[in-house]
């Protein structure tokens, strides 16, 4: 699993570059369900022009342990408990990134609502949404809830870049919280 993730992200070494332009000095970013945290790694290693408070969150598994081992100590790791809300204050984060996550969540609408709660007004929500069939690592909930999840995002965010697609995979999409 770890080697597969490392290989996959090796093809995109600049994955954080897309996110970097939405960051400003003293922002707090959360890479949710980070895996081995490619966005956070890019920002921590290559974005030295501004000071950012870096947070990664995931369940305990080999990829998240690897992320904690390889990232600088100042990166804050938050352990996610399945089916529990993330324990962060309302309006405390400026940028949230969910890359290759939505299709794996057992309750994506609940997660997106909880992340919206912690995102500051005017903050950026950056995500993609692969259209799966609920097989293997994808969940049936991610397939069933997809229209409702995208409707919630559309109603609570301004679309900056990308598009909401119910019937096909979405690339990286950038939204600003209303």
C-alpha cells in the first residue's frame, strides 16, 4: 500500500503547487485523509516564501505513519477516528485539501459538513471526486451521496476553478466558503 502511494505521487511531485497559490502568510492548512501527505510535503519543503501552519489528518495506517516520519516536526498530525467529527474549532482553518479522498469515505456528506464547520469564511476547499462504483476501496456511500455532497458544496461555496460533475470523475476543484 505504501509503495503504491509513493509510486503514484512520484508522478506528481508538484501536487502542492496548485494549492500553494491559495495560501498566504500565517494561514492554517489541513490536508484531510492525507495518506502520505503529498500536498503538505510540497509546501513544507518548497514553499519557503511564507509561514504556514501545516496540519495533516488521517486514520492510523502505514501511509500516515510514513507521512509523520518524513515530514518536519512542526507539522501537526491529527488522528481521525472513524465515524467521528474531526476535533478542531469552528472557523479555525484557512485551506482544506482532500485529494483522492471523497470516493473512499463511508459518509462523505457528514465529512464535508464537518470540514465546512472548521473552515473560515472565505477559506478555500480544494478537492477532487473520482467516480467509482463502490467496489474495492471506493464506498457505496460515496456513490450514493455524490449528488447531495456536490449540491451542499455548491450551496455553501463559490466555485473558483474546476466543475461539479455528478456522472464523471472530477479533477482538482477549488472553492471558496461563502
